[in-house]
């Protein structure tokens, strides 16, 4: 992969990471502990709040995983290994990287073939 394409993927990955961090910051309040105040909030409302909190925590966890994948992809760019499958060493198709820029595996290895 040429230097220009690597630079383009670096910018894409950095922008994606920024969007993920911004989205996570917007939902910070939803991840806060739900207070037990039965006079202000009824039992069903509290259950709804707990469910919203659980979904927000899981979404945040998934965002953290994606940020780690992006950080690993950026490290591979720095090391000159970006675009090579971590399993078989073959070149990952540019189209795959355009769709999933943090992809560490070629489509054959990712599908278990």
C-alpha cells in the first residue's frame, strides 16, 4: 500500500475515533448510577432507568473495544504493517479496509476459511 493511501486511512481512523469519543461523551449521563428514590421515581420508571443505564454501559463498552481496534490499526500504520492480514500475512483488500478501516484480518481469515 502506498504512503498516500496509508495517510488517507490514518485520517479516516482518527476521524472515526473522534466520532466515537464524542458519541460516548454525549451518553455519559445515561451511564450514571440510578438513584433509589421511590418517592420521586416509581418502580417502573426506575426499572426503565436501569435498563437505559445497562444499554448505555454496553454501548460504551463496545465503543471502547472499537477504539482499541482503531488504536491497533494506527499502530500498524506507524509500523508499516497496515493492510497486511495479522493471521496469514496476505494483503487485505482495499475495499475491505474502506468499509472497515480497523480490520486486522483479510476476508478469508475473518470468515474462518
